[in-house]
C-alpha cells in the first residue's frame, strides 16, 4: 500500500467525482445520483439530498480537477485554500469498518465541505510524499478523465470507464490490419 487506506479511498473518490463531469455528459444529474455516489464511496455524515447540496458538490469538480494538473506548489496552495474555506480541524475518528483515521470536519458539515476536506487531506499525503506523478489524465484520445495510479510500477494509463479495453482493441485491430 502506497498511502494509508483512507488516503487511497479519498483519492479514488475524488477522481470518481471529477469524472462525473465527462465531456458534456453529466453523471450526477440529480440528488438521487448524488445519493448513490455517496453510498458507493462510503461517505458518512449528513446528506441532505437537496438541489443546493448537489450544486455545491458539482461546483467542487473544477477545484479538484485542478489538483490533477497542478505542480506541487500550486497543489499545496489549492489544498490549503480548501482546508481554510472549510475551517478544517483534523481529528482521529473510528466508525463502522474503519479503524482510526482522520476527519477534519464534523459529520453534520455540508457534504461538499466534507468531500473537499477529505480530498485536501489525501492530497496533503500525496504532496508530502512528492507523488503527484501518480495523478494523471486518461491517455485514451478524447477521454479527459482523471486517473489515480496506485500501482507498484506506476503503469496505470487509463481511467475506469473502459478506455484501457478500447485502446487494446484498437491496437489489436491495427496489428491485424497491418498484417494483411
């Protein structure tokens, strides 16, 4: 494991959130979809299920996407801004199947604040370890989704939406066409 479990999950959840805005396709179309996203990623605490909450979470995506493109200093500035905006106060907590880990907002803080702070805390570990190279954009032409590479050999090139399979099929077909 490269990072702590909560850091890895927070990075993957942040990538999944950024990727819900996929080249003009909205994958968080309504509060029900947001609720499913929250359940899928195991977010705890208060979820209101309102349009305002949905807008606030959607508004986080550009901030989080910037972290994938940022250099170390810019990423640190963005992380610090996210933490300041939420008045983050890190604390050790334990709940459900998770042992002690950090939360920096109370459970009744707005969902968008909790997501922003959890992501910022995860990026704190990434920046301190000087591992921003593990964050990239999918290499499949025209995709644009962000990728978290937690592999040992730093080989992850494609997002979770099947781009790796599409690239392999395209390469196979190109080899077959060249052999004819």
